[in-house]
């Protein structure tokens, strides 16, 4: 909490929480449970609550006043947005153990509540809060994603962009078209996955679960997805999964998507990937090996592969890389700020 002059004290009044839109629909008993973990910190116009690059072990919930969220890029500093009451700030670096990704400066006098990761976990598991976070993230990401055009090695044009909830139908079509062998390799069992599995594949928060989607024919046909899911007990590591349409396999998409996942993961504080691959899935093993993936001794027909995110990032060539890097960064930043209420 570099720079803030005032000192912390326990939260005195739970009504500071119930007034916030974030907690609409949350009952008082649940709020009281959350409230005990918070400490209050008054701030004054001009205070720096934290700086980009600081270590972060807490998150802030703004209950009064306005704060600017600033990002320094090289020598330039720009305001990402202004945060008002109800905003949650700093949770991403707290959860990932990474340094603060932005600087937060008070524009007015006000008050924040300071909490730790155990408290954040309790907060996002309150059902109304969880639903609101999911809805805001989905809306923000949908608003800002522009597809990145990429040409495969054979010249075929495709478009790559973060997968959205609204892609459920397209993804379902893609899964229905897949061969039994592709489904076996992807889901480790024959046959089509049920609707719950498909729902889960588009329930994406872009921080712990990120997915790219690829379309061909000017966005008409879904031809691939690739995702990672952060491990709960090791937040700097995420598990990979890929699915490329049969007619697009062997044309470079798996390699491109692993590179693109690498850039998104780096933005979200992930430094290693793991994958569980069927022993006979040689194309997947080949793609992972290109990124430096090291296989463990196979067991029960599968092989566990671990690789550095840096190795995945290196797979992207410069032309596709620059645009996908920017798209990944924009989406992860937006998801990281999803709990900000405009000031
Ligand atoms: C595995 C999969 C994602 C790879 O995507 P892709 O677009 O086919 O991959 P790429 O074209 O980028 O690369 C495939 C690589 O495998 C290599 N390969 C293909 N068949 C191979 C074989 N029998 N032995 C060794 N290498 C092989 C190719 O030569 C290529 O490597 P190269 O680019 O160095 O030549 C895709 O094939 C797929 O969706 N398969 C079915 C689902 C699946 O397996 N999902 C993964 C579950 S974790």
C-alpha cells in the first residue's frame, strides 16, 4: 500500500457494503461474514494507493470517492479508467502473486476496504457477486474483441479472437462435426460430450480460464479452439486443451494457438503450462515438443507434459504475433478490471 498516508482500522459498519451495487441481492448474514475480514483505509486526493510494479498481497474495495487506474508503458503513462464506489482493484496481482499491473491514484478523498486472498475467495463465491462478475466480464470482453486475421502456411485465411459465451452454438457445431478419433483425443472418451461440458467450455473469465476461437469463411465456420485453465493449487501453472476441426488439422493451427495462449497466459501471471495427452496423440505431442514441452514417463495410456510459457510464446511469428499479443493483453487487462465501477 505504498504512499497512502492513513492507517487501517476494522470495518465498522456493514451498511458500507450493502449500499454497493456489487452486493445487490446478497443477504445481510452473508455480508456480515464478508465484512469481518475487511479493514478500512481512508484516502485523500493525490494519494498513491499502490504503484505498478509493487508487490501485491491485498485487494481494495472502494466504498467512497474516485481513483484513477494508470498504466505505464515505457515512458508513457495513460489512464485506463476511473474507479468509483463498488470497484474492486488489485485482486489479480494478489491472486497470482505478481507485481501490481497498474498504479492507483486518488482523484478525490474517499474510503477503501482492504482484504486478503481468503476474503476475496469468500466474496466471489457469494452467488449474486459471482453472477455479476461473470456477466460484466463477458460483456466487457465481447465489446472489445476484434478478430485478428491470420493466413495459414497454405494461404487459407482464418480469424482468431477470444472465445465468447455467444460462441456456444458455433462451438457445439464444431464438436458435432468432429470425427470419433478427434473426440477421443480431445475428451479421452468416445462420443460427443454432453451439453454441460459445452456450457463449461464457454464459461470463461479470461484470467483463470482463457480460450481462443478460430473461424474460417469470414467468421461463418468455427474451426478450432484452444484454452488453458489455471490450476487452483498452483496459480502460476495452467492446463492446456486444444480442438482443431479434422479438415484443419496438420495445417499449423495448433502451433499458432499454443503461441497465442502463451501470450495471454503471460499477461495473467502464468509461467508454466501442463497438458495431459494420450500416448498415441503424436500431433499434440509434436506441437508441445516444439515449445519445449518435456514429457513424463507415460502412465495408464496418457503422458503428462510440462513446458514454460516462454517456450509457447516463442512459437508465434512476428506478423501474427504482434496482433495476437495485443488482443490477449487487452482482454486480460479488461477482465482484470472487470470489477471496476466507473467513477
Ligand atoms: C492435436 C492438435 C490440436 C494439433 O493441432 P494441429 O493444427 O493439427 O497442429 P499443427 O498443424 O500446428 O502441428 C502438428 C504437428 O504434428 C506433427 N505430426 C503430425 N502427425 C504426426 C505423427 N504421426 N508423428 C509425429 N508428428 C506428427 C506435424 O508434423 C506438425 O509438426 P510440424 O509443424 O513441426 O510439422 C489437433 O490435431 C487436434 O485437434 N487433434 C484432435 C484433438 C486433440 O488431440 N486435442 C488435444 C487434447 S490435449
